[in-house]
C-alpha cells in the first residue's frame, strides 16, 4: 500500500466515524466512496455489514468502477449501491469523494418543492446550487445512472427526492462539511416552519451575493473542510483513534 492510499484510508474512515457521531448514518446502509490517489479506476468503499461507527482504515474495501474487489479483503461490498457513486465518480472530475446519506433533516426537505430555502446563513451556501433527482425506487438500476448525472450537473449537492442527499468533494473533509452545513440548514428550516409564525427570507440579490462569497472564497473564507477537518480529526483522536487502525 502506498503512503497516499494509507492516508486516504484514514481520512475516509474518519469521515464514516464523524457521520455516525453526528447521527447522520443509517445502520449498515449508505456509503461514502473515495478515489484511491494515484490509482485510476480504484475506489475505497465501506464493507457491507459494518456500521459506520465500526469502520477502520484497514477494513475499507478497494474496488473498481463496477464494484469488483481489487484487493484481498474478507469483506464484501454492496455492489448495487455503488450504482450512484460510480456514476458520479465517472462523470465529475471534482468527485474524488461521494457521500450519500439518509439524514433526517435533509430527507425531510428533499420532499419540499423548493428543497432547502435561504432561511439561514448555513443555507446561503446552497442558494441556487442544489440539484434535485426524483425518486425512482431503490437506486440499483444501471439505467438510472445517466439521469443522476444529468440532474446533478455541476452542483455541489443533490437532494434525492423522498430518499436522501448526496455531496461531492475533492476530499472527504469537503464532502463531509457540505453534508454538515446542509443538515444544519435543513434542521433550522424545519424548526422555523414548525413554529407557525411568518418567516422572513432575504431578497434574491442578497442570497446570491452570500452564495458567491462562499463559493468564490471571498475574504477569509476557504474551501469547506480546509479549516474544520483537522479539528474534527483531533476530536476523533481524543475520543477513539481506532478509526486509524
């Protein structure tokens, strides 16, 4: 194993642990996949049957774009579920990491007509930058790949209607932070809607300005995860560094 792959495994295992720690996992289901650095066509994926909180760097399975194992691992992978991930890895150069969850708040707003609304600063990052994919049943049919690709286009996140969400990142840290901020924004939206009082949203021009500040990295704003990820790793190392094993 190259040092680059070893580091990628540690980073991806940390991402799984953090998703679980924040309650955004779904028993043994959902996936976070990562390209293996320097090895075109190779990816790391969680072993099917382990919960996110159990995943370690060494338990991750190396597979090809069709979900076939490339290493001698005792674990299997959910090949059908890689339908979603494989499509996005193939179509997006920036999709080094693909994170898919059924997180509660994101799933709830996925069924709302306009998805995430610009009701908080957390949400502004995603203003006019969220894609939508209509529910077609369990995502195991290969012919759904092209529709997933077309619907995602060049957006950073996609709401899979009545299902969950996807984020893409150049690193696990970026994919995780996009998921984190989206989930925070979605929870705030649901709380506001449940209050039953009138809600004020900023005008379009202000929302677009804020979104551009985030994506154009204005001021001291950096790529999601660039500042936050090391802190999350320190948190894991204090609590349970077994993810590195």
